[in-house]
C-alpha cells in the first residue's frame, strides 16, 4: 500500500540556516505530494504541493521537487526564521484514492 | 478564500455528555472530511462525505456520529465518549474526491476543535 516516510525530529537550527526535511514515499501510479505545516496549537495549513513528476512546489521560501526516480519530495528553505518553528507533515494522495497518507511529522525549532 | 471554520475551538465534556462539533466551508467544495489527531501524531482519517453522502467510515466507534446537513456544513455528534477520545478534531474539505476524473484534489483544513473528555 501507499506510505510516506519522513525524517525523525526534532530538528533544531539557528536562524538563517539552510533547512532540509527528507521525505520519501511508496505508491502505485501517480500520486500527488504535499507538505502541510502545523503551528503550535493550530490546525494544518497546506504549505505546497506537486501533482506530477519534476513539478516543483514553492511557497513562503519553501520548495520541494517531485522526484519520481528517487520517490522523494524533500522540503528545503534557504534561510529559516524563528517563525518557521512548527511541525511539518509530508503527505501523499494516490491517483485512485480519496484519503491522504501522512508521514509521522517532523518538529522544527529555530533558535534566534 | 480557502477557509474552513470549526466551532468550538475548545470543548471539555464528561463521559455522559452529548455534544457536537461543527465545520463550515463556503468554497463550493463537495467533499468534506473528519480527522482525529492525537498529540505528536499525524492526523487519522475518520469519515469522508461526498455530495452530502457518507463515502468512507474508517471503522470509527458509534459514539462518533457524523452528519452533513448541506454542502457547506459538516457536524460530528459525540456521545458517551471515553477519556482516550481526547484529541484535536480536524475538519477538511476539497473540491471533490477527485477519483472520477483522476485528478487529486487538495484538502484544506480547519483550525480544529481541541476536545478533552473527563
């Protein structure tokens, strides 16, 4: 079945550091891939998405590229801010499924 | 506007109480979802409604009863809950389920209702 694996947290970085959160997936067909962010005490917000191979999703300085050859969708940001501290969920939705499969989440903390 | 609203924001209830969670969207979406999220875990799907009809029930106990009175509203009725049901309950919506067209429709989430069962 479909599954998502993302790097264990917590990840702690200093402000302005480069961020990578790894995400790999297993799926049949052509899934859509997503990154959701959850700030403390809040619900999930869609951060970015990609719906086909080689698509790059981007938003608020974050980027992720849909790599079918490596079945990956790593999240990157060139210079993180304290306000980026949150939990980040990688997720996929299969081409014939209505449910989203979430990764376990990665907690990110940014030090001033 | 990609807003999904949920009320109440917080709810404390006893095991004998009956309460309801409400979710609303005005994006014209025809698929709506309930998720349960325990602390430090990803959301778990509970129910999916498509065109006001229940499409998926992920083997949720009958003490949780969903209702979709119209295309904009989704309720979750709670009765005789247990302390282990304490969690963040998230509502989401998407344009449709996407399976008929082969397109994958993005789900937009509300802020959640934080439920504590005593």
